[in-house]
């Protein structure tokens, strides 16, 4: 596991005295521009690059991030936050980050499009001497499954997110804790369909692996009927679930989705196929989108896992402010997932 762990954003927030007006400490703190006729308020320019605005979870994340920056403003400190849409295009995002560097942003918050080819764009920010806060999508190393340790050892770079192993484990545990343990037809095995997110994203990899591992660790037998990539998209989730239900029919006992958007699509396919969640099929997601939490409480989804966008976004802002103040930051900050099942 990672060498630096700091849990729970609220605890971090208590340790951060967000008084940026002093401007003492490191060079990052001195780069904010002076503005305002009275008191000489300092304005910090913050560049935020999101992999794709269409993503449900990242929409909640970026809105909360922007709102939290605003809430921290005082008469002496302002934050000019610019948020750009990478449109799920690494070339587009690279251009956006290069523009942030040219604009001399005081700090950059980056939600990567491609985690496996992130070193080039990250190196540009590091070379420019701009503090970098990576969020939600952890960069991968050359072997494809470990963090890009060389970058994350840099004193001005950190990653903030939730350990996707935990989210996958929680999905599997929700199934294992059911009265029939997911074996609806009683044949001694759990026959499932897996709908994955972006295959390059470590979150998708871990959620896929650890949801099934939680079942086998509980001594349960599993059978994978289908495993397809839905790229986090609701329409694709519906298409994959519909095809699997057509091909395998009543054999499908559990549908695992790496996120709630795809689970929403799968729910529509389940309804169209005449199946009933909680009766003859189970459905799991991740993110705890408001609509999905309501579906869980209504019995229309078996469970989801809270991916705490508030905790993560607040931690990202708090750490960015720390960097702006010239304070030391850790390389990793982790925010726990939470199981969500019917109340």
C-alpha cells in the first residue's frame, strides 16, 4: 500500500489555518497577485483541469471544489478559480495544462484523462515549479498497477483520492452479506456480470478485481458470465446489461458496475428485461449518487458505495491552500469509502 496515508478530510481541515494573507513561507505563497484598493487583497490563481465534465461524479466534485474555495475567501485573500473540461481527450488536457503554466497559475489541480501516460504533463507542471494536486485518478507507473512514485515523491506534488480496493471490497461484501449470499438460484455459485469503467483507470481495475475477491475471500464460488468495458457511461452500461440479460437470461444473479452511472443504465436494462432487483437479480454501483441512494432505499438497487466527493474536494482545496502558504504537504491523502445499503 502507499507509504503516506492521511484519512478523513474533516480532520485535515481542522489542521489547516486557511489564513493565506500572510504570504510568508515558500515561493508559492508569494506568487499571488495583489488586488483591491483597500487592504491590498491577495488573489491566488487556481487552475483546475477535469477529465470530462459529462461525468456525474466529477460534476459534483468540481462544483463542490469551486464552492469550497469561495467559502474560504476573506477580505484579504481571494481565489480566482478556472475550471476546464478535458473532454476525455489527453491531448486537449495537455494543452489546457500548458496554458495554465503559461498563465502562471499559483497552483494546479489535475484530474487526469489518462493515468497511464500522465508523466509528461505532470513533468511540465513540476518543471514550472507550480504546486500540483492530483485528484480522483491516481497516475500509474510503467508496470500499469503502481503509482508513479518518482513524481509523487516530489515535495510539491500530491495525490488525493479514495482507495479503490476498498470500494470494490465493499461491493462484494454487500453481496456476501445478503441472506442468499448472491446465489439466487441455489446452484452453489454466484453468476455475475461485470461492467467496467475506463480500463486504464486504476479505480476501474481495482473495483473489478476486489469486488469478486471479497466474495472468494468469504469462501463463495463465483462464475463470470460477462465482463465488458462501459467507460463510466450510463448508455453503455445499459447496452452491456441488456446484451448480457438477453444472452444469459435467468443465469445472471448479480450485476457489478464500477460506478453509479453505469448502474443506472443497467437498472433500466433490468426493468426492460422483466427482472426485479432484490427478487431475482442484484445490482451494485459506486459513487452513491443521490438518485442511486434513493433507488437503494426503494429496493431498486442492492447497494452502492459512497465515493465522498465532499471530503475529497475539500481535502484537495485544503492541501492546495497549504501549498500556496508554502507549507509542507504529504504525497498522499486518502478519504474512506462508505457502504450504502437499504435503511
